[in-house]
C-alpha cells in the first residue's frame, strides 16, 4: 500500500461557504496541477437529498468566441460531476474509476458571469457500474442535460 496522500478527501477539508450558503465543500484535488483544478478552477460540491451539485466559477478562459461558456468546459464539469456524485451520494470508494459513456444535449448558452452547476442523481448503482443523469444549470436556466455510465475499478493497492 502506498504512503502517498489520497487525491482528495472532500469532507476532511471542511465545509466551505460559497455564495453565503452553508453545506458546500471544496472539490479540488490535492495536486492542483491535475485537470480538475488546473483547467476548471475552484470547484465546490454539496449533497442535496438524492442529488449532488458540483459548482464551477467560470472565467474568461472558459468562454468561446460568442462570449458564452465553451461546451468543452461544460463537458469537463459534467464528467467530474459523475465522480463527485459517486463519492457524495453513492458508495464512494471506487478507486480509479473511468467514464464509459457520456451523452450530453446542449440546450442553452452558459453565462460566464454566473456559477455553472451540474446537478446529478444516481439512477442505479451496482458493484461495478454506476448509471447517472443530470442537468447543468444556472439558476432556473438549463444549459445541458446528460446521462453517463461510470465503471468502478478496484482500489489500487
């Protein structure tokens, strides 16, 4: 077994207050040079009953030529949200899991001046697979709808 620090332990970081609301936790990797934080920036997460909400704070670097949130930034948030959901409301400890499928429908343009949330629920969880669905939203506006499948791998020894 490795003595290396785990990539993250969001509950050990303690609740964060984001936008004046309680119940938010940091969702940033210990190694901040990895994709999640290096590309998407600061992320926050919280459980909301049967759903998990992952929030990003868009910056100019996340925009396209139309001054909207770039679809790739939205897709990146969605992919990370699948794993956040597994840890926050699912079984949690699945080791180095992988996305098997991600289907996304872009519905509206994201405003880079407001946080972008991926709100995800678990449809079904088995010993090796996790089936999820959700929406990316800004307030009451739906930016994208998605469904995904994650294959849970055995934890590394």
